C-alpha cells in the first residue's frame, strides 16, 4: 500500500484526527471492560468455593486469566473453556459463569460441589457442553418459558448428583441442538420426556437410569429418529413395552433393566443396529429365532425375567456376542443347541437359576476369551471335562449345586485353570471326604474359595495353606473335624473366614489372633469380580472384593477353652461370631478394642463373669447377642448396649437390669432361670451378619433375590 505524502496528510482537517483518537480510545476502553468482566466472572466463581483445590495459586488477580489453570481463551480473549474436573473443589457453582459470553465448554465433574445448577448456565446463549456429573448438587431443574429463544446446548451431563423433583418437560423445547442428555443416578420423579424427540432433530442419547421415574415407556420415543442410546433402567416404570419402540431402528443401546415393564421380544429383530440389549424386568415368552438378525449384538442381558423355553439355535448367528446374561429365568432344554464355536468373542456366560438340563457343551471350551462362567442352580448332569483347562483367561467359575461328584478329581482338573481367582463349588460332593492330598496345587491366584454345604468329612486340609492370595474362605455347613491349623496366619490376605456349622474342636488358636488383614484397617485388594455378587442381607450388588466386610465366623462348632485376650488385636474385624460352642471363662476386656465391630455374637456358650462396661463404647455395633450363657451382674446402661432388645441378654439367670426381668438389688434378682441352650444349639445364626453370603451366600443369595425382584 502506498504511503500518504505530507501533502496528503495536510488535506485532512484537525478534527478528523480527534475522531480517530476518540474511536481508538473507545475501542480500547471496550476491550478493557470486556476482559475485566471475564476475569471478574471467574473470580466470582472462585469466591464461591470453600475449597478451591489450589486454584488460588494459579488464579491470581495480577496475572493473565487466559493462562489460569483450566481456562482456555480465543483470540479475542474471551473464555471458551472452563475445564476443572477432579480438582477437589467444594462450594457452589456461581451463576456469574453465565456472564462468560464466549463460553463453549464447562466441565466441573468429579468434585464435591453442592447447591443447585444455575439456570443461567443451562439457558446460556453460548454454552455447548455442560458436565457437572459426580458432585453433590441438589434441587431440581427449572423450566424455561416457551418464548425463550433457541439455546445452543448440545450436551448436558448432570448424572450422579442429588437432584430431586419432577423431571422437567418444557425446558427441552428451546434446546434445538441437544444431542445428549444424561441425568442418571439422581432422584428425579415424573415421566420420561419426549419433547427432545420433536424439538431436537439430532437428539441421540437419553440416559435417565437410577432415578424414581414412573409411568409408561412413552410412544413418543418413536419420533427420536436418530436415537442411539436409551437407558432408563432402575426406575419405577410400568406397563407394556410399546411396539413403536421397535421402530427406532437407529437404536444401538437399549437398557430398561429393573423396572416393572412387561412384554415379549417378538419385535426385537427390527432393531438391527443393537449392540446392547438389557431388558431385565417382567418380560415373558422365549427368545425368538429372529434374535439371529442382530448381527452387531455384543451384550445380551435378559436376567430376572419370567422367560422360558429353549435357547434358539439362531443365537449362534450373533457372532459379536461378548456377554450372555440369562440368570433367574425359566429357560430349559440343552445348551448344545447353541454352537459356541460361532461365538469367538464371548467373555461372560451367566445362566444362574434356570432349568437347563444335559451336559456342559464341549463347544464352550472353544471360547478362548471366556473370563466368567456361572452355571449354578440348574439341572445339569455336570462332570468337568479336562478341556476346561483350555480356557486360559477363565477367572470366575461358579458351579454350585450342579450335581458334581468326586471333589478330588474336580480339583485336580481345575488346577490347570491358572487364571482362576473366584471359585464356587458348594452344594456338591455330598458326604464325600475333603481331600488332603498335597498334590492339589495350581490355585496360586485364587482369592475366593467357597466349598460350603457339601457335608464333607475330614479336616481342614493343608493344601489350603498354599493359597497365598486367598482373601475369602467358605467351608461352612460341612462335617469337618479336628482343630484350626496353625498355618492359618500365613494366609496374609485372608480377611473373611467362615467355618461355621462343622464339628471342629480344640481351643481357638492364637494363630487366628495373628491374621494380618484382621489386625489392621488395611482394605482387601481392589479386585473386580467378572460377574456381580449379591448380598442377601442388604440387597446390594457388589463388584469388587474390597467391598466386603472383615468377618470371623466360628459359630456352631465344639470349640472349648476361653476367648483369647489377644482377640483385641483384630482391630479390623467388622463381624465376630463365636456362638453355639463350648467356650467358658469371661468375656475378655480386650474385645472392647474392636471399635469397627458391627456384629458381635457370643450366645449359647458357658461364659461367666460380668459384661464389660466398655462394650458400650462400640458405637458401630448394630447386632449383639450374649444370650444363653452364665453371665452375672448388672447390664451396663447408658450406651450402645441399651439399644438392643431383651432377647440379646436372655438365658443368663444372674444378669439384672432394665433389659431383664430381674431388677438389680431386688430380692428376686437371680432367681429366674430361663434356659434355652439346647433349643438354640442348632439354630441358624449369623444370618443377621452381612458377612455370610458366599456359598450359602453368593449363590443362594441369587436365588433369594431372584424371587425378591421377581
């Protein structure tokens, strides 16, 4: 560009230059005002935090806000991104963030933020993505007037919070660009909205699981022509599955698990793009042959239904299957109708609680990627094949109540499955002898072993001492004799031991008081189960080993002697059951050191002396029983013991206090004798303890819950 000559400049009058200067100053002033608003809005957000996760160090007033941690700006110095996930933030979300007129992405997920979600953010004229999942946000989502101009929001993730109230319906009318809505794991009520299906042509993801939604599956969902994911499981939905839903052939993931929905699967073949089908509930009928049309299907979950019939041969055509979960139904017939050779990607098979017959098909052993196999509680005529050793990745194996015989041969076959970490083989091998053969090895990785309810005779075998990684051992409800071996304290990871209802004798060994995991608060290894495990007492589902409590259950045996004073070393114990034995002596004072105890049962023994007053200080104690002993003196009051019923103290004729019929100091004190020892000797105890769920737990629990959830 040619420069102006001096003469050219002289043509412009002086006022022109003044106008230029005014415009430049005005522009600079506007820019300065705009940047100050950006910084001020961010600092207002910071001021609303009670814990800022160290942001104050970065967000200093005398530094460029565009360089602050988690902040991104565009060329015009407008904040476009506030990305502060997993920063340990506490406090509330300031509505001043809505003053960031260029903000596109807001991510405050996985913090501890509380309060509500400001409507100013949801109704922003610039924000495309809001993610505030995994916080402690409360309140509800406000409606927007229908006159509100269209908003650009595309993704809203408010999952895993504490939101309540009716799920809004009209707010979505102005969200013309909405693509994904995730409000799962809250406490929303009301019905499933269908407005986005009409107002937002690109709406593809609706995730509302784990709420309190009710009503039917609305027919209006058929208008969601590009919907890829519909997940509304674990709500209170009811009624029949509308046929219109099967017309949404764009669906890739359909999850309606754990509602009160009914219907059949006759129209399922229309959803040819399905990758995940999860319909646990009250569905009936059989699996149609047309299931074979779902060539992309990877996850098939039809558990806890009332489905029946044989498995269709066409299931072999779903060659991308990774998981087959059909537990708690009434399926019958032989598994040999399914050619598992055609399912090379299969990793998990769960057929628990059905009516299958015949043998385990040899073709299952061709599924080289199989990590979990649960066939328990069917009518199989099961004898293990040595080919199970071909399943090199098998970690979870459950064959309880499958008519297995010859425990020695079974263990010798299974030792070749070197990847096994979870093994349930209870309710088999009736009246056989527990093998003591030292040649039984190969279980070095085993972390849970359940050989319960087999009526096995013999002793606790020494080959168990080789299981260095064992965390949970269940031998209850057998006929084992002898004493607890001293090598038990060499199992350094053992934290849950149930050997109740056997015929074990001797004193409680000191070695049992030296269990490393029970002596400390250290948690078990974070091992994830390949298949979920239910706790029948809490009706909760567990997916990892460390979620279970530390338990020592020696009930219903013939142990003698005193309760060792060293029991006070087991500070990690959550449940202790020594009931229905022949123990004598006093309740050791050291037992009051077990501050984590939630369950303590010392009933039906010959314990004498007074009740230690310090038991009142076990603040977590929720189940307590010292009935049917020879205890004496006043029952300590004014603490935790006062919260338990009279039955917790009954059968101790020399006890007195408000929980008994004998008043301390009265003439009649100690004269009333209530003896229940014999009738309690064989009672089923410790059912109140949430520790007993494997064996008579893991698998029996599934039966209880199958009936419970219907």
